[in-house]
């Protein structure tokens, strides 16, 4: 991406809210620079063009971009955009819900950190049990070379970040506010520590406040950037369950930690397990044993290989179960492969990342060409 594209995306991120499918579709059609130029000129065909132009408010677009870039520079933040080396390509699986850009604060490389990443999410009003699990498991994950991703909130999020930091590992915090706006404000020191040992990330411009809708859209980024999601504690209605749902939509593994049956803080986890929407895990080893054999490790460059080279047994079974033409439902794949729903979801995520299968409107099918793919 060139400087013109980057500046256009900075402007568009200032004019819009996250998850604007119409805007994303236009960017995909004609590019960010042309999309921004249309909006500024008042010639955009977007149905929400006028609402986007309201934020211009007779301001000079170039000055607006310069102001956001200067605000980012003051705190040491930078912009990364799709197609650049630091961009985590798994975000592209969000399609028209993918972020226009990301603002990142810290010295880490987001793409590299995301290659082996686990999201840990849960209740803000966490119990001591939940915080202990989050802290200990997070430390175990980073010790085994995984990055812990969370949202910086009170409770489980903060415990997960602190566990990773205490173990000397990397952690990524994805905020609903701008990277220069600590939220919650009392976590300013924690966020500074995260930036030193990982990254603080946001899709909202500098100075943006945390609003309810931005929390909901932020959850899709936590799920999409991570190879798996662990729900430590969650009420029946919670943001953590929203993140779990986003992960499932992307065919990423979802794990849930059981708790006391009398605890409302674990009711959401129990519901996920009961509905077969998450795999029950009772220790960090359970998560690691399910992830590592599925080939979620950072990829290495190698010569093109046959499609079945390097596949774990479970992945190979799922690939065999996926038809070439008529899509198969998740239920059919579970039955044919003889695996649990979580194992099938995990395998599909890896197979999709390798270009071996694709999601169709009513199920899963093999990619049409499978002679050779990057291993």
C-alpha cells in the first residue's frame, strides 16, 4: 500500500464507524483513495455518504489526516493497513467486516504476534477463581510460545494480560477506544506495560472514546486475530459470548472453562459447553494439546507441497470428509469425520487458511484446484 492509500484509509476511519459493509465494499471495488475522493467531492454513490460527509464539517480532509497522524506520533503509535508486511492476513477472513486499518502502539510486529495467538476473554466482574485461571493459563500459554490476546477490561481481560506479562511473554490488547485513550482509565499503567511487551491495537482513530457499539465491533477483531478463543468466565449475556460467537463464525476453535454450577459468572461457559459451541477445557494443557497438533504454529517458507502433506491426522480426516461440489454442513462433517464439533471447527480453520476448503452459503466444500498449495 502506498502513502496515498494509507492517508485515504486514515480519513475514512475518521469519517466512519467500524463495520461499515457498504464502505468496505466500495473500497474493495475502486480502492481507498478513490473512495475517499468521492466522499470529499460529494459524488459517492454510497447510501450513507451524507452521514459520512457530516464528519467533514467543512474541515480540510488533509488537515484531518495530518492531525490524526500527529496524535498517533505523539504517543509513539503507527498505522498498519491491509497488504503491508505487518498486517495479519487472518483479518481478511472477516470479508466486508474487516477493519479499514489498525492503529498500533508498541514495538511488536502484529502479524508475527498473531501467528500463534490465543484470545482469553471473560467477565469484567470476575471471581477470584476466574482471575486465577486467566492469570495462570495465560502464563502457561506464553511460556509455550503463544501470544495472549484480550481487550484490556477489568476482570478476566486484565488478569490474562498480567499473567502473560509476569511470565515475560507477549500480549496484545485490542481496545474499543483510540490507542491514546486508556480504557478503563485506571489501566493506563497496564496498557503501557502491554505496549512495552507487545501491542495495544485499535481500529478507531486517536482520541476516540470507548462506546458500547465499539465494544461489540471490537470483539470480532479479538476473535479474528486469534487462532483460538478461551472463555474463562461469562454470564449468559456477555461480551465474551459475543467473541466466542465471532470465533465460531470464522471456524476458529472455542474453549470454555467450567466453573461452580452456582456461579452466575460461569453460566455462559456452561451454556456454550451444553450447546456444543465450545470444548470443555480444565487446564491450559487441554488447550495446548488441541492447538499444537492441529498445526496452528507459525508457518515456515517451503517448497509447494501436495495438499495432504503436513496435515495432522484430524485435519486429514476432515479434508477427506469435505465434498468437492455439494456443500456439507457442520453436522455432516462431524458425523463423517468421527470427531467432536470443536475438533472439526479447528481443522476447518486450518484447512481454510491453507486454501484447501472454503465456506459456501450452506456448508463447506473443497477448493476447486488442489494440485499444490503452500504448506
